[in-house]
């Protein structure tokens, strides 16, 4: 075999190796994706948002893109990690934004966190996140604190929503009046609960949890505004709605 033939064969073999490597790299696809930390979205929804196209699921492309380009912005998601665990698998870890409630503003739902910072604007109504009504504010800016005069209200809202989650009580709305008394709206509006001021809120919500089974199927207002801790009077009244 002459020198020319050897060189041609070498180039051909080199080209074949390059093509085989390219084919191998293109064939590596993330087909086994484990989603962790998600509660707002299903695993399938998360996969579709983060890996929408053909190349997004390519293992090599995904690995490089994840390190050189910013992550996609997803509603109600602070950030995410893509952890490659094999040529065809990865763990997708979701870090969701902390949301405790929302206010309605200019036909949008403005969601805020425990510090009162507006973290998301959406037309979507998130399940398990109550609307907060009665707060006075003039304007809203995304990623800024909701401008209300009484910042201590956010601590009260956080305390109430945490207690409701602890007892598994679904609440559609928290309403504050001009004196900052709180009313809860439950059961699709069929049950309203007056908590009064922020005093003894934990005790009142514990009592509410005990009373709710007895209120099943009823409609009306449960007044717990004067319900106190163990050293005080346990006073509560229930007023049925007219016609029920």
C-alpha cells in the first residue's frame, strides 16, 4: 500500500471515528428524569417546561447548557438544579418560591411570601393559597414588599396559614377589617370564621379544627373572636345562614 493510500485510509478512519462519536453523543438522551421538590406542578409539567425540545433532552447538550447559560424562568419557581446521574438519567431538583397568600390587583393575582414580597403575578389561582382581602395599598411592584402600613400583618398571615396547613384546613380567603380583625372563608364560602384580633390565634385555630367536623354540611358564621386560652373563657357561637 502506497503512502497516498495510507494517508487516505487514515483520514477515512479518522472521519469514521468522528462520525461514530457524534452519533454516540447525539444518541445520549435523558429518558429517565426524576423530579424532586415539586408541589405546584406535576413531574410531567416540570419536564415539559425545562426540556421542551429535542436537543434539551440530549445529555451532552443539557450538561453544557446548564453550565454556560442562565436557567429558564418558570412561574413560582425560584431555581432548579439538573444533576446528571448517568448517560440517560438525571435528577431535576426544583426550588419553589415560598408563597403564603395573594391579593387581587388590576385583574391579576399578586402572590407574596412570608415577608410580604411580591414574588409572582399570575392569572392562575394556586390551590391551597388563600386570597388576602382588606389590605390597603396604592401600588404593587414585583419583587418588592407589598406597601401596607402595618407590616406586622405579614407575620400574622404567616402564622395563620402555617396553622391552617398544620391542621389541613383549606381556606379560600383571609379578610381583614379596618381594625385588623380577621375572618376566614372556608368550604367554598359556606363557612365563615371570625377570629377577631391576633390574640390567641393558635388556640382559636386549634378549636376550629375540633369544631369543623360538627359543622360539615352547614352554612353560617362561627364566631371565635372571644375564644381565649386555657386561663380564659371558651366562648364560641355559630350563626346559620338564612334559609339553611
